[in-house]
C-alpha cells in the first residue's frame, strides 16, 4: 500500500466513524456509472430509473421543470429501521428515565412507573394515550433549538440493541443512494414523517443530506414567551399536529406547498401520501419498501404492530405503485 492510499483509507474510515456515510453517498454515486449500486437489476430499479429519465429529459413529453421535482420520503421503515419500536420511542423512554429523579410523582402513574422500570409491556398496555403522555413529559418544556440539541446528544450515545450500532447508522444504503440520485437530477427531497419534526431535524442533514427545513413531521404545540427581552418559543406538553395517515397530505400542503411527483413509504401510514402523490396530473411514481428480509433486517407487514402494511399493499397493483422487496431488490441493506 502506498502512503497516499494509506492516507485516503484513513480519511474514509474517519468519515465513517463520524457517521458520514450518508454524506459520502452523493460522491460515491456520482463516481460510478450505476447511480444505484445497492439495487439489484429488476423491474423496481428500472421503474425508478425510467421515471427519473422521463421527467428530467428536457423536451420529452413528461418533462418536469426542476422547481416542480418534489420527492417525499417517509422516515421510519423507509429510510431507517423501525423495529422492534420506532427510534423516537427509545428516546422517549430513555429521557423519562433520565428525568424521573426530578419527578417523584411519576411513581404514582402506572405508565410512568412502567417506563422507568423498563417494562415495555406495561407501556404498551397504556396504548397511544399513554405513549403521548410519556412523549409530552419527555420532550416538552424547552425550545425547539434546545430540544434538537438534546436529541442530537442522545443520538451520539444511544445504540440499537440488536446491531449495537448508532441508530443513525441503521439507515438503508439503497435509499441513501436514491436521495443522492434524485438530488443530482434536480429534485428537492423532503422527509415526511409521523415522528416528531424536531427529533428528525436534529439528524436529517448529517444522516440524509436533507436540511431541517425540508423535514415535515408531527409537532408539539409552541408558545412564544418573552424571556429576558428575547422572544423564545417553548414546546408545550401536547401534540398539535400528527403527520401520519391522512395528516401527511395536509403536512405536505402546509409546508411544501406543492404536490410531490414521487413518493416513498413502507406502511399504511403512508397510504394517503402515496395516493396524494400519484393522483396528481402528469407522470407520477410511488414506491413501497416491503420488509421481507428477516436475515438482514426484519420481515413484517400485515400483522405488525409497527409499520403495518396491508391496505397499501393490497391496492398497489391497481394504483400502479411499485413494491420494493428488501430481500430481492436490494443487494445490501445498511451502509
């Protein structure tokens, strides 16, 4: 090995160690003839390549000007792992345990008691209302900027239990390539997530190359306060918008202001977003990531309590939606 090769290798390893795999993706993609090297040749890959070629070829019948090339991506289960629970659930539980010593009154509430004890069955028994109660207690009482710093710090230390890797390394390499490929072809890429918008914004730029203002998500109520002569926004302990299911087209309209021409999802929570995208005029594309690879990731769809995929899967053929098989269409899963 030459000295130059050694230095180059050390530099690349350092970038990866800092979680820079997503930032390397655009350069890696551009350096190869195939912009989607982690996708196996087949109808799904070809459908994506054909669509992008058709809408970006100036003078073609399906040409779309760059300003209208809007691509939207769900996050959990589409861009990164969502099993056995959403990443933000792990954050909330860790945060509740961290704050518990300041709140002895939580021991009188069954759902808080379960969360502090690490009793996932007890937390699950409280259902969505219980989880929202925990989420409010764990994530409110701070400004959006302060919360993003808290979330970023957690991401820096937390590890997934199965792979023992940072959650930000459990992104899907094929989807990182899609993000880079679309941006290289003049698309603007947005994340449209059911997760908390500030939680995802804390890592969206470093992990996906998506700036915070291009993340649409569920939001806590905000209140403007005068603190020491400065206006500060404070997060209140209740959710004021859920960006999931029928909320996704609403979130897109409110924040993006244009109907996407391509959308990626993985569950019935993305059903309305996929319809909203493909029911517009002109050429459109919707793709669903199906988790059918228990060996390299997970296998689940209809019966799953997280990322359930049934209605969207059933209607995909009639609506012309492409169903991506993680097992068959991706030659690798993680960076």
